[in-house]
C-alpha cells in the first residue's frame, strides 16, 4: 500500500463535502441556475454557441 502525504487532508475535505451536501438535501435549498432552462427534447441545437458550416 502506498503512503500518500496529504491523504488525511483529502479525507477531511471529502467528509466536509458530504456533510454539506447532506445538509443541503435536508433543508432543500433552491438550486442556482446560470441561464434559461433548456428542454431535453429535440436535437440540441438550442445549446449551440455558433452556426456550424462545413
């Protein structure tokens, strides 16, 4: 088994991240969105940034 020098710090970070996510799930925090909703139906052209021309 290898010895990772910062493994304890990584483990602590993961524990804190899981605790934060658990609390957010329990209190049902409103999600933040970066833009308008994009429908999942269709061909996906709505998400293209520019017109593709071969």
